[in-house]
C-alpha cells in the first residue's frame, strides 16, 4: 500500500492523479478489472493489445498504490489473479464520467456492458 511520500511533481491533485493514471494504459487495466477480467492473459487479450512488459509494469504500479491486489490461484507455475481494492473501486464514478463525456463528444464511442 502506498504511504505518504513527497509529491512527484506538485501538490496539485490533478498532477498527482496523473502521476498514477496519466499514461495510455493504466486506466484501461482498471477498465478491464471492472469488466471482470482478473488474469494476466485476459488483460493481454484486450482489443487495445497492451504490450506484456507494460501490462506487467502497470499491474505492479497499481498494486503498489493499493488500487489492485493480487492473489495466487495456481502454485505450479505460480500465477495470480488481480482485483480492485476498495480504493480501486472508488474509481468507478471517475470512469463513468469519462464514459459519459466520450459518448457525448467522441463519435463512435461504444460502452462495454458490465
């Protein structure tokens, strides 16, 4: 879980959220978790085709931030399932607002059913 530490850029809340979620892939991983994907292979099969090295990095980053937790589901070979923590589930209204905005302003946007 992330503890208090110096700001990476500034004390601005938006800048700090961008430090965690402001790349091309991180919120797509969160989206996939909300769409009930839990295993690495399921994330890798998403239409956006996230490169596996980036997927691994983003899952670790989200886990370190306390947004995602992983649990082993297989010992040999060791494999994990991922799920949003309470902190991660608090992102639902943020993503819903992004979906609403895109439906209104980005032609062709499609909503995936949850």
